[in-house]
C-alpha cells in the first residue's frame, strides 16, 4: 500500500536501508580478509613438535601466510597459551587428556594429527620391564607443566609408585642424553615415534623399552589413551631392535586453535595437516590422519565442514585470497540485493507519482486562470500575461519524454482557455 500511496516515502526508506547496508558492508568486507601472520606455539627448540611447526610454517608460506613459531616447554604450555585470550596465539599442538571443553571454552580442535606414544625407556633393568621395576629408580618424568609429566605422574600414581621413585624434571633431549650416559635409570617420553631422540633410544642395545601388558585396562581408565603396537625390529632391523612387538599407550595429538581464529586460516591449517600427516608412519597407516576426532574440545565449524565435504565450493575451486573475498562478498550482496530490489521497483512508481503531482499542480493553476475569466472586472491584459507565463512554465517543466502526449494535451487545454478568453470579449486583441 505504501508503494501506491507514498512511493516517495517508500523510496526514501529503501534508499536509507541501502545506505545503511553499504555502511555496514564496507568494514565487514575490510575485516573479511584473513591476517597474513599466524602465531603458533610448538615445543622446545629441538623437539619433534617444533620441527612439525616448521613444516606448517613452510606449508602456509606457500599460500602467502607467515607462521610465527614460538618455543614452549611442551604441550601443557601450548594449551595454557591457547586458553589465554590475551596471549596472542592462534594455534598449537596439544595432547589429549590435558583439558575439557568446560575448562577451555575459547579453544576448538581442527582434528587429531598423530599418535603421541608414551615411552618408558630404561637401562640396566632386565626384561620384561614392568611398572614395579621402577621402584627406587631415578626416573625422568619431564619438566613441570609438560604433558609428559602429567601422564607419567598419573600412571605412576595409579601403580602407587609416585612416592617410591626419584623423579627428575628433565626434558626430552636432556633425559635421553642422561639415560644413554647412565646418569638416570629410566626416561619417560611423550613424543612421536619418528622423533630423533626416540629413534636413537630404540636402536640403543643398552636400552630396553617397557611394554604395557595391561594397555586395555589403562585405555578403559583413561578414555583419551589409545593402544598401539610397535612392530619388532622397526627401530633397527639389522639388530632387531626392539627384539619383540611392544604394546604402547598413546595419546592423540591435536592441532588446536582459538575459536576466533579466522576461518580461512583454519582452512589453510587443515590443508597443511592433510599434506603433512596423511602419509604412513611407524604407528599409523596412510590416510589415517588428520581425522575429525574431538578428544578434549569440540571440532570447529570450519573443521566439521572440511571433513564432511573437503571445504566449500569456493574453497575447492578458487585461489585462497580470491575465495575469501568472494565468500564475504556473497554475504554482503544478499542484503544489498534485498535493498536494491525494492528500489528498482519503487523508482518507476516514484517517477510516475512525481510527474502526476506536477501535472496536477499545472492543471490546478490553469483552472484558476480559467475561473478568473468569469470574474467581474477581470483584467484581460493580466489574464493574457498569466497564460503566457503558464505556457512558458509548461515549456520549462522537467517532464520525462515518455510523457510527451500529456504535455501536448496540457498545451491544448491551455489554448482552449485562451480561446475562451477571446470569446468572452476580454482579450485585448
């Protein structure tokens, strides 16, 4: 109804909506582009996690994004950084079992990327090494705040050994060196099977590796743990190290992000994870990782979409920066189109309304001149001038060409009034 009765008002409202949408769209599109730098927290400088971070840095560099890699004491510190919204970190490697969704509301997962086996290497302890063999021994359990220490203390406590060992807060490299030199008896390690320190210890004939015979029980008690089997001889086939299959407990390592991390950055991290982790390894089959396994925190929306369909259509078919712009532009175009559509329909109606209004005013003026012809004492000269002025006004009126017929009709009606003026004998000619 407003379109017919008050088209100018409707046009003004639609224009105001369009302006408001454009004011909103400009900063929205400006914010659409992802940052060109990502802060990632990895691990100690010479650790497998830091090396992994370097691989992510290389993968994202190919797509024009710089990864600022930071060292840490380990996965527990990585988690603490991601939980802190003021830390400035966007992503990091974290082992399962360190947190919950309630404890880390600002953190999401983009999937598990590898097994993180828990190794207990010992020397001068005859096989089979059992937890009871550690009583009274000097055991490296990892530095304070590390995931290694968290899991080692949990398992030692469960076996009532946490008070009968000599715990040493050594990091992976220092613990490995101390064990090979005979300065400690055992070293607890939470790291990839492909980590250099792990490979060295597996091949060392002086070192034995504990097998978790009751792995199923531990998995039942700690749902974030997995049971994996290290094949005989995989450390050194010539020396047959280890000399038998070894059952290990493993956490699944996840790549976690802050929930505010730009969706495009998350997508790039997922692409990099596919490139880096899809191959086979000591403990995993080809294509096993990355996978949509929310261990401690839920998967992000971007990760869910990625694992479900490989990403959106634009992500799969356009270069990175182009699909980011196109996806945001589509979001902007919907409200813009919604505002433009009524404008397109309102403009012709508004033009008709305005032209009809002008014709109405002109006809009202012509009727007034005609009415004055009948008035006693009317001045013929004044009326003639009024008609001249009126015809000039018609010629100068800004009326669309499509209304030419109406203009000629109005001129004809003006000439009829002039003729009537002449017939009344009021014309000076």
